[in-house]
C-alpha cells in the first residue's frame, strides 16, 4: 500500500474526528459490525461501559487509515481517544479495562469485582489439568460476551483479572464476564470430532431465531414490513447482493437505532454467522423482533434466487 503523507488538511480532518465526541475509536468496521478481532475486542469493552461513543471505520477511508497511524505515532488499528487523549490499541485498552483504570479515564466507578460461583465437573477438571500440565506458564481463561457466547482458552495472566476457583483450578475472567458467570457449569462431552467442553450458563437469553430463505421471501411476497440488513463488507456486496437490502454501515446503524424497538429486523451475511452476531448486538440494545437469515446469501442463492452469484 502506498504511504499516505500526513498533510495539514489530513491532520485537520483527523483532529476534527477526534473532537467530534468525548470517546472516539478508530477501527476496522463499525460498532455494530467490527471487521477484525482486535477492533471487536475494544468494541466489546466499550459496550460494557458506555451507551454512546463514536467510531471511525478506517476501511472506508484509506487516507484516515494510514494517517491516524502517523498522527498517533502508533502502527496498528484500532486506536482509542478519550477527550482528545490518545489511549492506545487493543492490548493497552484491555489492560486498562482489567485494572479499572479505563473506568477512571471515562469518569466511571470501577467495577465491584465480585467473584462468581461456578462449577467445573470432575471430568472437565481432569481434562483441564492435562492441558495445564503441558503448558505450565498458562492459565485457564473464561470469556462470556454480551451475547452470552462462552469461550475457554489457555493464556498468560495479564493482571487485573477476576479469579474464581473450582476443583482446585483457577479460572481467570474480565469483570464483565464475572458478572455473567454466576452459576456457570463447565463439563466435557463426546462429539464426532472428539472431546469438547460444554459451558452451561443459566443467565443466557434464548438464541436469536433464524428464518429460512424461503420464509423471508414469502414474507416479502406477502408485504410483511421489516428491515433486511446486509452484514457483509462492501467488497462482498459488490460481488453479490440481495435486492432490497441495505448495507450495515454507519448510516444504516444510525437509521436502525432511530426505529421503534419492536421493528422487525432480519440480518444476513455470507453463511449466517456474522448475521447472528449483528442480530445479538441489536437485541442487546433493546430490539425485540430480531432474526438472522439461516445460511446467509449463499443459501438465498441456492434456495430462492439462483441469479445471485455465489462466492
């Protein structure tokens, strides 16, 4: 990629964006649909703490994408600014969040850091110990995102995590996960591909319902009113799109957020994974009539409209 020079005009554009809101995140994608794991992690943290903040999608503007790196003297994206102060990227924001310092910078009270009660079965504990013995410098981490998707992984202790114990095993988690983890049970199950962990959370809401392509098409033919939203990237949409849908960009996010909370929203992506994530995000904002297109645009092409290209 050609290097972008930080001209005075570009500097003024960046400073205008930074001044546009108390909290500004330069990221890949937008708040409702991050386009990289690091951006998604910072969005997840900020969503725990703030009802409103600004995001700048650097994928939509190559000049801003390269210029912000020179402006901040920071080589990667995302980048967080609070009241004009550059805070850092994903790792720094995560560390500040775990320690409670990010709360202070935002003018918020630090979390209570209550340790949840959770249970690891004997069978799961045996398997976890085997993994820990092979990685003596690692610890067991549990994460539960706002959609109550759970993940176990081994990793280093960062400092600032909340620590719970069961069967003599330490489980490290961030403050938001700890609030969602009360009563969690961790077990192992046999699957076709081997043994895997099963995490049961009594606090989790029901999954986002899915609609088949034929169901959505029938709704359109019958004149049912709903918003049909494409969660893919602009590049994917240029390859193939369902007529009548709108891309989930910043403008669409603002439009959707202005609608009544009982508005029917149907999200689609390529195969149906990202649309579930987007639907969960809008449901977490109070929308009650939210669905995902099962199988995504690929299934739509196969089952409803073969003229839509597959890729």
